[in-house]
């Protein structure tokens, strides 16, 4: 998953992608980060 996030970051910095693609990548990355923190904090 870390490699996928790195690849997404590289794609995100590509000057040839659209704003919509950048927004989509940001949302996906933030969603995965939120899930990771939620799973780390979940004591059940």
C-alpha cells in the first residue's frame, strides 16, 4: 500500500493531469489515512 501511495503522489505532481484527477487522488489518499488511524485507535 505504501508503494501505491508513493505512485499516487508522483502522479499527483504530474503537470499534465487534470484538477479533477488531483482532487480524486487527494480524497483517496486521505481516506486511506483516515482508515489507518481509525484502525490504530480502535481498541476492540
